[in-house]
C-alpha cells in the first residue's frame, strides 16, 4: 500500500528533526526561497523541504518518497536559468547542508566534495593548496557543485579546461530507488563498461541525486595576461581568435565576445565602467592567457599576436591589463552584462552554440531574420565565443510596450533556434532544458533521441518521482514537433 503524504511528512520530520525539515504548512517566508526561481519567473509548490546532512539521510528520504510515490525536486544554489529546480508538488530536497570537502589528494590532483559545496568555496580551497579548480562563472558565490554537475555548467574557462563533466572523475549518487551508487573513484583511466556517471551529469535532477563528486584539479597558473581588444566585425573576432589559438593554444583560457550594444548597457547601468576606449567599436573580445610556467612570457606572446593584427586591421585597438585590478575591471564588464540587461528592461534570451567557424554566418543570418520581423529590437550578443557559445539576447525596442514584446517570445525563439539547428548547433549550450526548453527539445531532438531519453528515465525512475515535468518532453509536447 502506498504511504500517504501526511504519513510521509511525519516520517521525514522524525528522520530529519527540526534542522532538517521545513513543513510546507509552516510559515510561507521559510518555504518561499525553495519554491521560487531566483528571478521570480517561476513559482512552484511543495509539501515540505528536506535538508539532509548526509548521503545516508538523502537515501532514507528518497526511499520514503519512493514508498509514497511522492516527487522530489532537488535545489542547490537556485541560480539555474531554465526553471529546473522549481517544484511542481512533492518535496524539495535542499543540498545546502551537504557541504563538506571530504578530502584532497594533491599528488593525484583531486578533491572529493559534497554536492552542497558552493563553487567559490571549492575554488578557494583548491587555491589555498596551490591548485586550481577551473570551473568559473558569475554565479560562483551562490551556485553549488551538485547544481553545476547536474546542469553540466560551462562558464568562462571551458576553452582551456572543458565543461563541468570534464572536471569529474567519480560520483556518488542516490538513485530513485533510494540505493546509493558509490562511484567515488579518483581514476583517470577506468574502462569497466558503460561510463554511468555521465548519465547523471546534465540530467538536471531527473535521474537521481548527486551527493558527492571527485573533482579533477589543475596546477595553479603562475602567469596571466588579460586584454580587451576592439574589433571591426565578427569575422575579425574569428580571425583574432584563430591567431591567438595558433600562437598560444592551451594558454588561451578565455575568449569572450562583447557587442557594442552589450557594452553600452553596462556603461549605462553599472557604475565605474565607462570610457575604457576613446571611441566605440562594433565588437570587443576579452582575452585571457594563463600558464603554469612562470618563465613563459605571455606578454610577448600576446603582443606578438596583437601587433600584427593591429597593423593589418584585424583588431582596431587593444588594452592590456597592467595589474590584477585592471584585469578584474575588464572581467567586471563582461560579467555585468546580464545584470545590465535586466536593469534595461525585458529581454528574450538565447543560449546557443554553433561551430566556432560558423559564428559570423550565424550572426548575419540571425540579425537579418530578426530585424525583418521587428526592426527596432536591440540585439545584445555576448558570451563564450571561444567555445562557439553565444548569449544571443534581444532587448525590448525602446518604444514598444512590455506585453507586445513578450508576446513575440516564441516567434523570436523559433527564428533563432531554427537557424541554429539548421547550422548543426545547439539551442541550449550551457543552461540545460529544465522546464523552459522542453518544447524546443520536443521540436528539435530526433524521435530516436527522445525515445532513448525516455527509456533511460523509465529504467532508472519507473515511478517518475525525480523532478517530474523537467527535461523530457511530455507526450503532448511531441505534437509540437509535428507543427509547421
Ligand atoms: C549571474 C549568473 C551567471 C551564470 N553564468 C553561467 C555560466 O557562465 N555558465 C553556465 O553554465 N551557467 C551559468 N549560470 C547558470 C547557473 O549558475 C548554473 O546552471 C549552475 O550550474 C546552477 O547551479 P545551482 O547550484 O544554482 O543549481 P540549481 O539552480 O539549484 O539547480 C539547477 C538544476 O540542477 C538540479 N540539481 C541541483 N543540485 C542537484 C543535485 N545535487 N543532484 C541532482 N540534481 C541537482 C536542480 O533540480 C535543477 O534542475 C549563471 C547564472 C547566473 C545567475
């Protein structure tokens, strides 16, 4: 017989005590942060919030929920951008108390951490030990490693170190049955059958709960050069990127593109960011080179690329950071773009990727198609160009009403995503699917791919209790794919 929700709540309260259980019938202020997406775009509901302090407690919670067939939504730092952690009933499981760094092995260059460790804390701990955990993004002061792995986060150092999944050697996962799968191995070679850990990374909490991970560290860079270069067009950005990659290869750690329209918003809304260049340019790129060899003269390598590029007109101007604080101010500009865009008003966002070589063609095609249906829309393009990943965002035309603009959301998404998919790209490069992009997945993924996802889900989670309503399209969404 299935357990009812009242019995489940009592069992969870007994198991977790007052520190570990917030009842959904309790004060709304306590529950609110766990059911509301950080921007307020989505608000869900739940019967209570479980805050386990150990993997064993997670396993017991999941076992009880499986007996009651009650859904579980996991919440980490709640910085996700696709509504993946917002509950639609059932319980919320917060990983905030699973925040221990279990061990570090400097000789093996690994660190074993629990899912609720804040990304910045992991970076700091690695740094204090003379090592680097390279995953890095503007949300790092709030997001948790469990969320990073569950979304396979990207960030600003993918070019050199890869996405979150590339930084993991082993995982510990609580399965939807309540069993613990302990795969906390710190091995760089292990070809013993299917590499199951990759199923859980990028699954956004739909296949199980990541409770701990063995992370791959790198040596701490000892030399760094940061430059902001001005560019006449996107083709030039590609040429500059190719020249830098040719000259530095693995020393090229970041190549972030910023359109003039994006810089304009930052200068307007974020204090202390004005007047870096004496004149405006259509595009800029934030370039970072790093090396673990202190004798490497990154400055010479950088100048060796930038000087001929200036002479030939590939780049129009360049600022090289003379110290740490100037480098930080360049990064501040790049990382303030999303906030500046919020302060400017409504925007429609696209997190896309295409092969790096195809970025100029994508930009031309997308701009033409968008301006054809709304000539006053403001295109705010920026992002991780070195990974082929652009945040291709559209800000509301100045004279347009909010409602009218928001009503065009689906049209703009369709235009941009159709072009991306026609170019063998991705309509979700780093933010995942969550609930925001399920219809896109239904439209663009092949039937074989969707069926494979459904099969994996039904084998691991036959009761569909892990984050239902996220990632995998409902059968009804399947109809979307048949629509013209
Ligand atoms: C200012 C800002 C900048 C950002 N920059 C980037 C960027 O550069 N690159 C990028 O990729 N993203 C970026 N993001 C998005 C976001 O920070 C990442 O997606 C991050 O990885 C989410 O981590 P989180 O702990 O906040 O997860 P949450 O938002 O809490 O959860 C995200 C998803 O993972 C699931 N989940 C969380 N923890 C677990 C777990 N332990 N086990 C199973 N499932 C779990 C949730 O159910 C949900 O579906 C940015 C966000 C902001 C606000």
